[in-house]
C-alpha cells in the first residue's frame, strides 16, 4: 500500500483498516543511520530510507518510510518517485513478477540501485568533460569558476548517490541478519 503524501482521510483509513498509524515526516525525516531499521513493539518492521530523484538541475534525496506489518508493505513518501513508477510499470506488464511484500521491498531497492548507477554514470561522464576542459584549455578566472561550480554539482550528486547505496546496503544487511528473507530472496 503506497501512500504518496497521504491526506488526513488516508491516514484515518490506514488506522481503521490496518490498525496502522502512519508515521509523520518528522518521525522519519533525517534520523541517524543506526535507527533507520527496527522492529517496533507490535512486531512491525519499520525502515526509513532515502531514494534519489535525479532531474536536470535538481537532484535530491527523498525520505521514504516503510512499515511491514502482517505481510503487508506500507510505503509513505511526500512525492512520487521514479523508482516507484518503474516498479509499478514492471509489475503491470509482467504478471507474477512480484509475489509478496518482501519482493516489493527488495525490488524497490534493486531498482533504486539501477537508477543510482545510471545517475552515477552521468556524473562520471560530466566529470570527464570537465577534466578534459581543464587539461586542454587555458582557463580564465570566469571559466575556472564555472569548472569549480561544475565539479561541486557533480560531487554533490555523487555524494547523494553513494549515501543511497550505503542506505540500501544497510537495509539489505538488516533483513539478512534478521533472517527476514526467503532463500530465493537471498
């Protein structure tokens, strides 16, 4: 059950139908890494992760909260994410592609890794162009400022991507250590 910027009515629906209180963004915003995966007092698995949005001129991480309760995966985020759209598309066009809630969770992380890898390839391509410019041209102060700004933009995106990949690794490690995955999922 995917909640994309849920309304008060949707929050009430989740509470009535699933006995689930959806976390507020303040509850899953920027929390320390060691607190992003936990099993709560009700036995529900709670995970907080970042997912990348890489748009031209605007790249950022969007926090997503997952709650796995009674074999239902709930996701909560404030905006639609490319990774979620791609997973929905694959699931619609490939019957049997996803069999259970843990498959959904794992495929979201796998798709995010693919999306992040594509973005990282773009970073390295752009940095190669910047490097060639620096090595082959005599740069004016204005051109050097442009080069520095370009490097800073690419390194900022590089850092976001790497943070997402570390976050994904941390969640997969948590799921593995807790023996929450089937042999096929492992």
